[in-house]
C-alpha cells in the first residue's frame, strides 16, 4: 500500500480530476484505477445502486471480476455495505456468510474491503480485492472512504449537469415550437390582410375621386377609410415583423443589395408617408450623394423602425434625422428628446421580443430593433444607441459602402 504521504498526494490529484469530469464514464475511469492504486490492491470494482440491484459497472483487476453484472442488493457484499452504510473488511471472504461464494469462486479474490458511496443514502460502493490473504488497514479503508466521498460529489455534479442538459434541450424544443407557431400564425394573419388593405385603398380612391360627393355618409366614410387604412397599415407592419423574425430564426432572410443607392433618398422616401402619432417635427439633415451598395427595401425598414420609435417615444419633441458620409462608409443617426432608455435595458433592446417599456403604455412586440440590427449586420454595419432616461435617445447606424459579408446573408 502507499504511505500516508503518497496516498494523500494521490487522493488530492484524484479529487481534482473528479471535480472536472462531466460524465459518468469519466468518473468510472478515474475511480477504478485510483481505488487500486491507493491501497495497492489486486483489483477494484465500481458499483452503482440500480433500484434493488447492485450494478458492477466497471473494474480494474489482475483477473476478471463481475464487470457489467447485476446482483440483488440483499445478495452481495456491496449491497450490504450500502444498506448498512458501513465499510466491510474481510480477510478471508469464504468465512463470511454475507459473501455469495458461488460468485467469488471463479475469481482470484481471497480478501476484500468495501466502502459505500455517500453516507446518508448510499448510491454505490467501491470494492478492493486481494489475491492473497490481506486485512485492509484502517488507513487503507480511510483512503477508500475519502475516494468514495469525492466520487459521491462528482456523481451529484454529473447528475446536475445531466438535469441541466435535459432542461436546455426542453427549452430549445419549446423555443422551436414557439418559432413554428409564430411562422404559422404570421402566415395565417397575412392572408386576410392583403384583400383588406386593397379594399380600404379602393374606398379611399373612391372618396379621392369625388365619387361620394354629396353622399349623406361622406364624412363618416372618409373618417372610417382613414382609420381603417392606418390600422391595416399597423397590422401589416406587425405581421411583416413577425414574418421577418421567423425568417431570421430559420435562416431564410436574404439581402438584395443594389449599387449606387443614395441613403438620403431612402430616408426621404421612407419618412414621407409616415404618420407621427404625437406630432413630432422631423428635422431632416440629409447629406446628398452618400451612396453605397445596399438593399434599399431593407434599409427603408430600418429607417422606418428607428424613426417611428423616435416619434413614439419622443414625447412629441423634434426628431433629428441625419445622413452623412464617414470614412469609407455612411452614417444614419436618429436623435429624439423623449423618454430615453434605462441603462440596464440598453443592451437588451436589440434582442428578439425585448421591450423596454410597459406594454400598457406603449404597444409593439419588441421586434423592430432586433430586425434592424440583423439587417445592418448583414450589410456589414453596426447599429448602436446612446440614451439616458429623460434625456432622449440617439440611434446610430454605420454602414460600409459595400456590404461586408454579402455572401452570408442569402438563404
Ligand atoms: P417594437 O417593435 O415593439 O417597437 P423595438 O425593437 O423597436 O420594439 O424596440 C424595443 C424597445 O426599445 C421598445 O420597447 C422601447 O422600450 C425601446 N426603445 C426603442 N426606441 C426607443 C426610443 N427612441 N426611445 C426610448 N425607448 C426606445
């Protein structure tokens, strides 16, 4: 056997090794060798309790023992050790009635020492075996018991990791179901919206062409058509955002960049038809001729998202929209003087379904900035925000003249 000093050093090393293993095979590999080395025994077994049975899951010995076999817990010495929460030391195994002699006869074993793993409610045992008569010393049993205690902690860790893995897998499954639902719901919602939008447009055109002049309900119809148009447009925006979010999660989101796109033009065209819910004044500071190879439709989407947020959260104060050339690129910035964003929410608002305000006060699904960031990143650019509560917010988009990684964005 090893000296106290050598044994302690070996134990320390084993404890360290056990603290880093992540699966049961790793524990088995370490324990079966360490058990033998610590005592200098001719063989060692690693036994785990499996309901009413003792499962000899692994061994390291000079001759075959019982690897892979299971014995009833009442019928083997490891079972006795577990049930009585006690170490067993036998100098001559055949003198002890607890030993199932038939199982031992084909083996080299003459003496043994067995310790339970986990003292409160044992979950296994570690066995040591000698081919010559040997009475395990107190020190040897103490070494074995310390090994069993560390094994118990390692087994608990592995169980926790396995539980965690199972929870993560379940979470991923649930997220997959959510994405699938969003995709189906968005497609289902879009189907009736298209004819609805056409019908409201038709009514507006009739009114615009003076076809309802003098009609007793002309004013009511005009109001109705206007409200319907705005509400249908809001619905279309929500559904389009849902569809984009689901395309992004499925990797079906592509860019169609075109050369010579003028950023100021994109901003102007996007902003023109937009309503300002709180009547914010838009101060456009658009440098002409800032051009690049960009997807104008997707950039328009970013402008719409960021500018409409500035108007929603801008407390009706002026919003400055700037376009300027930078070294090797272009910058779009949107500055409002509204409610601002709390520091702890700043990094979250670009996440999917992340909202920074109470849903009762401001609507929205928390998708606009997520989609915007994806669009900008697909162009090889960046979107950032600077904000403080009560001081307003500035969203800044930096774009390279040519998309940085166009090849990655197609589907
Ligand atoms: P939604 O699609 O619901 O509008 P966004 O992704 O565009 O959501 O925005 C996420 C959150 O970021 C919003 O719920 C809001 O709290 C915050 N936010 C975005 N823009 C501004 C802004 N200009 N001022 C203050 N808060 C903002």
